[in-house]
C-alpha cells in the first residue's frame, strides 16, 4: 500500500477528500497529502543485500509504552496482523539470527509457488540434513502438504530442503543452477516485497550462517504476511498432523510450538533454536477481536516473554471498528456523468488497534485522485482510505465505487 500511496503522491496535489459516514465513533478527518507523518519513501531493493546497517527510522506507526512488562528477549516486536501497526518494540531493528523461524518464509513460498497435492520425489540433497528431521529417505514420494506440515510442526530441516528443491526446480532456467539457491534468492525477493529490508536468507532451514540474519521487525512483517494466508495459518495453528507416508516412515507430526497448545487464543507460528542464535519465537494469537503476531529473539524465557507481551496488549488495547464491510464512505465529484457525484466505500471491515482511551485520536482520509470521469462501474477501485492513530499513518485499504455512473449526453 505504501507503493500505491507513493505513486499517487507523485501524480499531483488534486484530491477529493470525503467525510466518513457516521459509525458511532468520533473519527477525525485528515488530509493525507499534507501530513508529514505519511511521507513514506520506499527502500531501494539493492541495499538489502549490502553491508548491514541499522535503520535510521521507521514510518510504521508505533505505540511506545514504558509500562510494558520486562522480558528476557534481546529484541522483540508485537504487531497488529490486520493493520501492521507496531504495538510494542524492543530493539526492533537490531541484527539477530532467525534459526528455524526461517521456515515461516520457506513454508509461505512453498504454498505460494507450489500445489498442496503435488507429489514430491525426495532427492539425496534433502537426506541427512543437520538438525531436526522428519526422516525422509531418498526416492520417497510425499505431498507438498505433508512437507509443509513437517517443516512447520516438527521443524524438519529435511522437509524444508525438499520444499526448496521442489520449488527451485520449477524456477530454474538451466541445468547448472542449484534449485535450493534459486529458492533462497526467491526468499530474499519475497522478504523485500514485504518490507523486510534488513533480512538476508542464506538457506531454507535456519541453520546458522553469518550471512543469514534478520530483525524482530522483519520477522513480524514476514509472520504477519504468512498468517494472512489461510493455508499457512491452518498449518501453523495445527496441534498435530498425520501425513500419508510409506509404512516404514513416521507419519505423526506434533507441533513443537507450545503457543498453539497452551496459550488462550494461540494460532501459531514457529519456534527456533541454535546455540549461536539462542531461543527465538514468532507467536500469534487472536482474542477480543484482535490478531497479534509477537516476535521474541534471543529470548531465554521465550514462551513466557511472548505470553506476557500479548497479555499486556490484550489488557491495555482494543480493536476499534472504523467501517463495516460494504459501507458507503463518501460521495465524490464526477465529471461528464448522468449525475455529479458517486458513492465510494469499502468492501471489507476496517478496524485499528489502539490503546484504551486513544479512540478519539483516530483519523481517516478518503483519497480519490481527481478528476473522476464517467463512466465508472460499481466495484471498480476508486482510491484509498488512509487510517491514522494519534497523527501517525497506520495503513490503507482500497476504496471502490458503489454505483454505476454512465456518461451524460
């Protein structure tokens, strides 16, 4: 969405800004193009593979609270899955190593680039990979779906490698390319697309490598995107899975992530550990109309850290409904039509997590670039609804025309 807003900003200052229809809330109308807080520039993709450097600042809306609980984690982030708003952060841009939380990206790409019912013939490259395993054997035929569950629930490094090989094989352009390396390049490209510009993957497993690193913020962005994928969220939230395997292979995968077993509303995501990395956890949960992703990195008390942080957000925050699905938001002017105005609105519910008492500081900007010329069709994208909290841009959702307007005579 930042990309769309940047494009619009560069196309000129003429905008129609409409008033949000009454929702029972005291919503403040803001003019998006004149607020310095929303001037977000995109990071050049080429910089992400260069020398590590700390972020000079983030445009993402962040709530800072000195009363948040103390945690053991070296770095941490709690993020609203719906909006991407940071609800808590500790050293969010500090370089850390992801360990097996890497497999979030591996599984997401397996889902996006593969087919669940596709049968994979396991190659020798996936056999005997160091660390956790589902004990694949060379020549075994196993579905992509079973490999995804094996990578996410049992953290199988062999399963992750088999996924990478299968997808990389599809993407390779000549016979000499290494399919796993092709897959790793795709991981890095996908991370950049998600805004995880301080992440560099060197393998699909998370086995320690000095050139395989991330930040808590980047892992929150990746975890958020993954949990917005229905197939991924189903896999990550499963307590167990029975794979279809040959008789001499163990078909039972039990989820090592205790969040889904013991935390109220726990929905995922992935644990990770190496001696060099320490304990890492990307956790997710859903309660009280809120969906959270919580990242704790290099955290000796990993699960309790995540539980304390998520509990604190649920206790001190609330989700505020800004618009319901199908709600008309504003009338905007239209030129050359059979009438002079047209309604625009949203197709999906719009909400934002705020601190209790912060509701009055919510703001929206309904932005449709002028001129709007007839004809327009119901359901055609019209612009963006920008949401703000305490003067900070949070996120945007598409606006659509809610009426057909034909050309006038």
